[in-house]
C-alpha cells in the first residue's frame, strides 16, 4: 500500500487525489485547513482520510504532494525538514514556478537527504476549490518535473502514471522563463484589460451586456484566484518582468503604427501574429 499525502485540496490537489485514490494500491490522505473541503473530499471519495495538520500524517507517508500556493509550499518544506519521515519518502509540489521552490529544497531538504522533485502540470482552469476536482484534468497534459540535485523522477512518474499525463524533465531556468511568457504574462494581460475596461467604462454592470466573445475569451482567466496569482508572479519576478517587457515592446509597435497611420506596418504585425497562432 502506497501512503500518499496531498496538502491542499484546491482544483489541482483535489483532482490529483481523486485520480490516485481510485487506485487499489493507494491510500490517499488529504490535508487542508478548510473543514468544509475535508468533509467534501471524504463524502465524495476523493480521499481515504483527512487531516488538518501535515505533521500528524507526514511521518507515515511514502509520497507527499504540496499542492498549495508557492509561499505555503515553501513553509511546508521547512516544516517537513524538521520531521522524522520515511527514509525513501518522495516530496513533490504543484507550484507553477520552480526557482524559489527548488532553492528551498536544496537548502532544507537536500541536507537531510530527503528526495524532492519539483512538479508542475500544464493543467487547471481559473476555477478554484475542492468541488472542481476533475478526474481527467491531467489527461494528455504536459507535466514538468524538476528533480533536486540528489533525486530523479522515475519513481514519481510511476506513482503518477494513472494521471495519463506527458512527463517532461526540464531545467529550472528554462521552465520559469517559459511559464513567464505562456502563463504568467497572459494572466497579467487579462487582469490589466479587465481593470482598464472598468476604469474607462465603469462597472461591468454598465458595459457587460455589450461584450462579445473576444473580450470574454481574453479576460476569462481574470477570474483566477488573487492570492495564488500574486504568489506566482512574485515568485517568478525577473522572468515575468523580462517577458512583460517584450509584451510592452509589441504594444508600442502597435501604438506607433496606429499613431502614424501605417497600415502596412499594422498588417505586418497582425499577419505575423495570425501565422504564429495558426502554427500553435
């Protein structure tokens, strides 16, 4: 029997629990500070057992998954470093940035000879909470793995096989730069566009009835969890700023073309974007 502890029963953690708890060789324990989330998880068979405290269940775990915001992941890692855990326990996470998390792992877990493997699945929606557990959330999705200096990902991949994800081992710097451009900055765009619209047009009750698919599609992820995304952006600060600078450069090119009534330049900019999108 594999004892799996999942800390954080939001959409990602609860979906992971739901999939793994269906495997007969797994015993999944959900840890969360929200009593309602724990009750829902038990009532809907997402987990076999629950706990409010990581310290109460971590010593029995074979695998510990930290599925909380980045700052909480780091706090939990410090806490785990002080515990007597199983000799071969695997600790992993679901954070969308890896540099700070791996730095903490190397600082507090590696000296204790604890195996840590950073994890990040390109899955999830703007929804949050245990009620959004989805047994197909990870199916065919890229799942990045970033081992620490004393670990490899083979055992973890075997345990996570029921997810039917596509596992890829990746360098920390490459991962965070990639995430900044394809995930972090798009969220900033959605947040900023939504704020710009309400600043110029007033509350959404005033203009919402007139918006069409383009605005709704572009701002869909503006409904994402505020605390989670503040943590993500701050934990990937330099890569986000670098990628955001590239976006600002492109916005300025559009501004210049419009200011100069340069139709040829506008057509070129739009055509380049269209071609790249079609190749995506």
